[in-house]
C-alpha cells in the first residue's frame, strides 16, 4: 500500500524456510527430485519470485532495493550425503556448515537487486557482514551517521557502485560454542582447535588429539581451510590476535568512541596469552 501511494517503505521478511522443521508444501513436495530440504529451498525461491512480482505489479521494482541473504550456513538437517550424491554442495567447497567457525558456517548468499541504483551482473570479493546492512541503508537514505548504532557496520553502497571495498578490513565471527575467528584480508585466524561447532573435529575431540589451539588459514590460496599455517606464521598470528583484542576492547570495529560490551569477553583459548 505504501509503495502504491509513492511513499518510501521498508520490509524485513525473515522466512522460516528453509529452517527446520523441513515441511515443504504441495506442489513442492518431491519437486526437486533430491530430498525434502531441496524441495523446501525451491519453495523459498518461489516465495522470493512472488515478492519480486508484487514489486513489479506495484510499479516500484526498478527503484526498490532488495537484499536476499541468510544468517548462517546449511544445517546438517539438509542431509549432506544425499545432497552430495545429487551433485549439490551447500557450502560451495568451503569447510564446515552451520554452527562451525569455518567458512561453511558463515559464508552465505548475499544477492542484491536495485535496477536504478546498481549495475546488474556484478560480483565482488569485498569483505562484508550482515551488520553492514544497517549502515548501508543509512547511507542510501542519506541519513547522518549517529555516534551510537551501527558500531560494527560499514556501508556497502560504495561496493554496490563498483568500489573494491567498503572500508572494512576485519571481520569477527563466532562458532555456536563461542569460539572466535577474525578475518584480515585473505587471512583468517580461528581461536579454536577444531570446528567449535557440530562438524568433526569438535573442540573436545580436537583437544584430546592434541591439535594446536589456534588455526591460521590463507583463504586466498586455499578456501577449504585444511592447511594450518599458524606454526610457520607466528608474527601474522600475533598481529591478528592484537587486532581482535583491540576491537573487543573498543566494543566496535568502526571508528568512533569506545562502546562498553554487554558482558565480559574472553576469546583466547586456555593456555594462549596475548602477544
């Protein structure tokens, strides 16, 4: 209604699909020929098509920004073995899945459509986080940045317009058990001995096997996160631990006044100290 009246509007649409319970409706049951999870994904695609059609019917699709994304990697409830047998890898070659500290736990689709504002067909390797959405919308709406709010968000509008980066240099993530990781450029430091989540090895098993408490990966040369470079790159590890410590103490990753964290934050594994 707002759109048809020519008024600006905002819609946040958090679909329950394809989260559990996996309950695809007719006519999507069996439509994928793979399994119920894949059917549910097809149903999600259909609903997005309905949304885009509604925007077009209202005559506002050309000047409406649509962002399609997710909050984490695929759940084991998707039945990875069945998906793999049919030639599908929901982690797209990255290690791990939902709950893990590895890229498969955090890398998600981020598809943007805005015909009047963004050139179609672009791809970018710019580092981005869902916390950037707030700052991006603030920028698009030409609103002044407030001292508080969006402390961990960089505007992606420059990236939408073709820039190589938003200004974000680091990205902090967590596993379901609270293990930290930090990205800096193509490097990623996981402050965990294992996945920190559901995939093997979990933290208990990794520690029992005597695996090192820190994992350093060069995502620029190996996206599968299998070669731990921490032992041969101690200076890089120290630099990234210091970056993480700085952002935790600042309570933010953007420039600005220090923000008090809601709770005490401990990110170093047992036996590891600050450099």
